C-alpha cells in the first residue's frame, strides 16, 4: 500500500511540474498562483503544490532540476571529447549545444526555453535560477577552456559579455521554441541551425574589440 501511495505521489509531483512549466512559460511566474497550477494539474486539493514543493520558488527550482541532468550529461560528454582543443568554437559550443540538444529532444511543443526566459528576468528568482542553471562545474570548465583562447579582457568587460552571451542564448532559444510551436519558423529553422548561429554570434562577441572606457 505504501508503495502505491509513493507511486501516486511521484506521478502527482511530475504532473504538477509539467503543468507549472507550461503555465509559467505561457503567462509568467507572477501571473500564475500555486492554486491555479494545482487546478490545471487536475488536483482536487488546491494546496497540492504547497504539499509537494513548499513554495513557488522551490517549484521553479524543481522544474530547472528536472531538466538539468540531461543538459549536464551532454556537456560532460562534450568536454571529454574536446580536452585541450585549441578551437574556440569547441568551447563555445559546450556552452550552447547541450541546452539546444536537450530542447530538441523534448519535441514540439516544448516549454522549457520559454520558462527559462520568464524566470531569468524575474526579480526574485533570477539569481536562484542563474545559480542552478549557469554555475555548474561543467559550465565552469567550458568557460575556463574558452577564456584560455580569447584575448585578456578587463574583468568588468568579461562579466558584461558573459551576461550578454547568457541572455542571447536564453532569449533566442525561447524565440525559436515559440516559432516551432506556432509553426512560424522557416523551413531551415531547426535547433541545429540555432546552435550554429548562436555559436557564430558568441565567438564574435568574445573576440570583439573593446572600446576604451571614459
């Protein structure tokens, strides 16, 4: 009996995660209450989200973690293949490709890219999500390999470009996911082409000259 109860609890938890991801992606985190998530997930108990996750912030973090294992595994595999590579594109690809390959694996429609775009601009959640999504060991290794191959930059410039790059990846992926969902993407718009375009843009970003600051 306890095993059956545990299985049902796991199923309910998964259903809440999937439902919340879609609602947050479509409407934003602030616009959706825990009660609305519970109702949309078909739960008669309006406090189901609180029971399984505690707070909305913990629900958001749980959604991120639900996807992070796949992304981290892909990045670790890429890092193992490019050890010592002198090609900047290899290291930049390690920052982009694991995420775009994961998004491709979700099929159409998917919601995760738009969910990430919503929560990374949320004043109270963005730092928590940044730490969950962008500061892993594999991400740090990819950055270290990349920084060995780019000209030395002032620390403030490096941080600014890092922020630019992160926003570019997050929001371009969200736009591509939306276009694929709505059927408005061009015939050549795929996650693979998105990856190539992002890598091209990021390599250019990191190699761009620095205007003297006044």
